[in-house]
């Protein structure tokens, strides 16, 4: 039995679809979801559903009964009163379940930056999550992408209407990227494979070494019209987040993350690409995902 968290989220949805397509019913799948109505009918008919949050110990215990594998993702929550507390609230119940429910393997979405990132908000919290899960002794794979290409979809309106998107990353700095499809494909492959053991990070680094300006050139070519990136300050980005309703703590965590990326460069050019786990190029993603959305 495989348990899938966040089955209606961007990553969890793709992981679930790949598991169902590849498993052909041979491996049963159970999902934890707050609102089962958000599951597509064809998906809901093929999975077991446990309603609730995977931060709820009782819900997680129920979902993991008889399960030996779990796909784990802590959802970003701009309303959280603490970034570190938010990650702990999810991770501590998982560690308890691992110790008492017979879960053998965990595949989780984490991040690049181990051993480098410091005071990096959600990145630091995610890396601490890995350490806590690994300390239980469970077989563990931490999926470690850099910046997700899908982050750009948050600014499709600005790209469509004004030919611009905003970014607090320094415009001359290379930022490695990864497409969600590649994260999902790697997660599904690992969840369907019962031969791996121990703990390891799995980097997912796409083939490009583009700066934000280089990404804008690719977007311009794919959309066949001028598109540019407007650099904003980290303080401006934080103000935007609080303006959209994020808590001060969450907005500060994101600001710390951007400051760390600009000064520590752990998503930068020094990271080698990993074609086996992240083959999708930024141009391919723009043609197949961004262009239809814009």
C-alpha cells in the first residue's frame, strides 16, 4: 500500500496519476485529502480516501495502517505563524507513525542546499525535516529540486498583459530549475521500487544554466513577443506577500530564502545537471506548459 499526501496539489496530483498509470491496480493507493470533492471522479474511483490533514496524528495513523510506502510533501502555507513550526507540525506526527505503523519507505519533496543553505526560511526548514525523518531509521529518499519552473505560472497574468514578470533573484545570477513533471516521475519510480534502502538525497537539476534575463529571452522566443524580467528587492517581495495575506513570519521566511539564494548560491551554476532525474529543459517547459497558460 502506498499513501500519497497532497493528492490535489501540483506535485502530488502528478505523482498520484503516475502511480495509477504505472501500477495498473497491482499496488493499492490511499490518499490523504482535506476535500475529497477536489479529486477527479476517475481518480477517486481508483484510490482509498482518508479525509483530513496529514498534520493530524489521528488522520495520518489511519492512512498509514497497513501501508509500507508514503509520498510526503509539506504544503506551503502562507498563513502559518511560523515556518519552522509549520514543518515540525507535519513532520513530528510522521516520525511517530513511522515508529509504530510499519512504514518502510518514505519519498519526500525537499530541496537542494544541504550543507550550504543557512538561515534560508522554508529551505532550512525542509532540510531539517529530512534529518528528522532519516533519524527514525526508515528507508528515505529526499527529492532535491532547485527552483521549480511552475513558480513562473503565478505571474502568467503579468506576462500576458504587460510582458513582464518580477523576481527578487539577482538578474546576473544563474538559477537552476526543474519541472514538476520530473519531480513526479522520480517520486513515482521510487515509490514503485522496493529494492532501495537507507537514506539518500536525489538531486533533480534541469539541463539549463540560465539567469533570470536568460529565462526571459527564452520566454520571449517561445511566445514570439517581448518579455522581460523586472528585478525587485527582497523587501518588495516580502511586502507583496503580506499584501496578499501571508503572515509576517511566512513572508520573512521567503525573504530569508531569497537573501540566501542571492548570497549563498545553492541553486546556482555550481550545481551539476542531473539528466536522469530532470531531463526537461526550460524551453520545452515553456512550449508545453507556459505558452498554453499565457
